C-alpha cells in the first residue's frame, strides 16, 4: 500500500478519527480520538486532534482534544498512546471539563502486498476520566479492531469490524462495523475517503440489545510536505439511520450521561507527523 489509508471507526477520526463514545457503567465514557496511523503500517509519529460531536435530541455537545504518539519498535509492531481532554456542554446542566480515559495499546501488521492488506489493533482504556461527570467509563475498557482491504489500482476498499467492552460488570459490549473506499491522490497532495459505519449495542443496560445507529463518514486529507511526513485531515460524521432504542424499564433525563453515546453529527480536525 503506497499511501495512507484513512478509516473512520468508531472512531471513530483518523488522522484524526474518533474512537466513538464507549459506554460506561453508569456513564457514556469519554470520547477518544486517534489518527489515521491506526490503519497504516507501524511507524513512529506524533498526532493531535480536535473533535466536536453534536448530540441528538438537543442534549448538548462534546469537545475533545487529544495528543498522542506511536512508536514503531518493529516493522510489524508499534505501541500507541492517546491522552484526551474533554469538555461536555450540556444544554440542561453545568458544563464539565477534564481528563478523559487514556488509551494505550498497539498495532500489528498482519499482511500487506500490492493487492491486499490487513491489520489488527488492541487498546486498553485506563479509567482516568471522572465517571460521574461523563468523562470516563469508570473501569478498565478494551477495544479490539481488525481491518482488511483490497487495492484496486489507486483505489482501495476496506472493511473494519471491532468491539469495545468494559472489564467490570455490566460489560456493555459495543460492536462497530465500518466499510468504505479510499481514493487516489489528486494534485499529488489530496485524497479522500468515504465510509459507512454501524454502532451496535450488543448487551447494554440502557439501550435495547441489537439497536444501532448508522453514520456516513466522508474525510479529506492533505499531505503537506514533499517528504510526506505531515498530514492534515478533516472528517465529518452524520447519522443517516437511527434505530437506537432504550429499554422500556430505563428512565433517562436530559442530563443522563448515557445520552452522550447518541451522536447526531460530528466534525474532526487532525494532524499527524511521521518521524
């Protein structure tokens, strides 16, 4: 694969893609961001991202700033860390700002040739965010993602399943499935990606099992310098199908942290620099 492949999970924003809200025990958890390096060969990089997520039903909005880096200690392996600062602006309650759950993990290049490629990533979300304020899960979380793709000339198509769950009960696993395409470069500097992603609540204590939300996620990327070390990106995420239903026994108020999972649209800005 001769260029960076950009994917939205779950975000996600890369470079900067989002690891979307992970549900916590009694809270939504913090919003984490990463960058497109998660879907490329291991390399040593630094990254920064900003993400604005507008919540559904006029609940409020979430602002996330993340700094982090990647260290490639082998041609197939790298270690990652992401440190988020999150602000939650409720329309019905006091705003909250603080450190979110810090993510540490790594990536593994499974296979890569001229036609096909595959990656795996594992991240542990350390409970550094305040659960009561909606800034963190409140317990250790885990995210596992796989990605496989096919190169068709200068185009690429890909699919990426993943799962996010907590170690404490209730584990509340959320399944994310993303698929899309990445374009050739235009003017040797700019390329695009377009993805569809599904966020499925498999065993939530708030939302009905199997209920989901589908997003359309276009992204534009600009390779700034001739050495291809600095990449800037803009990603948008828009809900196009909302089948997210809460359980009949659950009563939520407009200030409930669980509603931080319910994103209407978002926009992200990011930069990554490869050393």
